[in-house]
C-alpha cells in the first residue's frame, strides 16, 4: 500500500483538480476583523498537520512527491 501511495495521490489530486470548483467562500466575522485571518490560519495549519502526520506514519513526504511530479510535467 505504501509503495502505491504516490500513484494513489496522483489519481486523487487529478480527480480533485478536474472536478472541484469553488465559486465563492463566505466568511462570517464577529466584527473584530479576525474572521479571514483565522480562516486562513486554520486551513493552512490543517494542511501542514495532515502532511506531517502522513510523513510520520508512512515516511512519505507528499510535498516532495508533488514537487517532483510537477517537475516532470
């Protein structure tokens, strides 16, 4: 399974990029101006945490795999 993960990631990212379209994101703020920064911090923090957990669990560095894939395309 771990050996097949790069191929699986390639297929998943292709499916997402071909089928995901976000037209609008609405952020509701309490009036203090922290809504957008909190949203961005949450999203980026989640992505970093997921990538680190995958690397720790499997030894696969997904950002490195994606960079290598981008260089070949």
